[in-house]
């Protein structure tokens, strides 16, 4: 049986089959053999199309044939794979967007354009060409490029199962991450606003929960991330509770969060338990009377400051006017 080379980058461009699709393909190959030849890059013996059929044939000793394809460069091989995959009927919208984005990004690299693809760039001939080829708008091609970069960033730097989960729409029954959210979260990682943390690798954390956690971490100062990771990187802490803690911590002020962090890092189990209780609940709404008192204090201080300024200059405002200003502040606060 011929030995073929599996190129990891080429393989990643081929959207994976669902479990049911793979099982059906396996049953067909075992019953009928491999009737269609596998496409290989001529002179390189690198597989371009038929990765799933090749894996099944190898596992069960099923014979297969190959059809060589002559391509002048690696970029041409990548473009051929992308166009071949886009011809499939069962692609998800995310898979189509990812493949178009990969084609766009590869073309920009070949043109010598900057590799940081999150920034807006001027309309290029490449974008126009691809928009016409795939019958979409130029803005769609630009967003596809950003989406593909984000998916690769998250898959390579955070978790190796994010690409498959996002593109294959796994975790059915849960709200799917949007392309905008993926692009936004990928940018947080690419720009080093949030670094991949150990808790993100825990088996109990699903990719969608990791993505949500990254997005929330982006709202906290970076110096808080280590203590949050220590808190979340506990084997007995369910991922749902971890996401709930992050969500509710957003409602606390920085001072309140620091108090909770001190409790969480205390050697006393009672303090740790209290920290978890406080973090898992939204911050209490401030007492209206306390808010009113705070506003009154600020109003009085503003009047005093105005008085000090007027006393330093000639023709100061008469005292009775200050009294009127103070009464006006009181009336505004109790209105």
C-alpha cells in the first residue's frame, strides 16, 4: 500500500466529519472499497484530498488508488484544497468563512502585507478578486480573514479543540459562539491582553466556557488574572461555577474584588468559603440613602470650593448667594 505524507497544515484545512458521517463513510468503504482515488500533490506525495478515507483504509487494510495533481507551489496547493473543500455541500457557515479567510490571509502574506490581520486595511485587489470569486462582499472577505486568524490563534495558543468545536458547531443545545465573539476573543489573546491560563486546559471546561472566560478576563486588569487562575484551577470547581464567579465579579468594584481575593488566598478555609460565596453572588445594590448622602457631600464640597475661589478675587459673590447655591443643591438632591 502506497505511503503518503500527511501535512498538518493541509489536514487542518479539511473540515472534520461528524461522528455519524465518519461512521457512515467507514461502513461504505468496508462494504464497497475505496472507489474514488485520493488526490496527492505530484512529486511530493502529500495528500491533498481524502484524509478521512486514507485513515480508514490504513486502519482496515483497504486498498486505494491515487490521482497525482501538478501544482507549482505550496500556496497553490493550499488554494486548491480550500476551493475543493468549499465545493462541499455540507459545510457550516463557520467552515466556509474560515476557508475563505485562510485563502485571503495566505494571499496577503504572499503579497508581503503585514501579518497582523486584525487591523483595518485599504481595499485591495486580492479582496476584490476573492469577493467576486466567492460571490460575497469585500467586507465579508475582510471579516473572514479576521475570523480565520482568531480561530487559529485560539486553537494554537489556548486549546487544540477550539477550531473543531467552533467550525463543526459542537456542543449542540448550547448557545453557539458568534463569529464576532470568536474574533474579539482571539484578539484578546493575540494582543496579550489575556494570556492562556492553566485552568483553560482542565477537562471539565468546555471550549465555549473557555471562550466566555477569556472574554470576561479581558475586562479585568492583567494583575488580577493570576489570582483568578489560582481560584479557577481547582479540580473540584465545576466550570459552570467558575464562569458564574467571573461573571458576578464584574459587578464588584476593584476594592471589593481585592477584598475577595485576600479572603480567597487566606489559609483559613472559612475565609476561602466566604470568598467563594461573595464572588458567586452579584455585588449588592448600594443603599439609596448612602448614595444620597454621598451626592450631598459632593455638592457641599463643590459649594465650598466655589466660595474659596470667590474669596481670592475682588468683587466676590455675596454670602447670601452661596447660601442660595447650597439650598439649590439640597433641593436637587431631594427632588
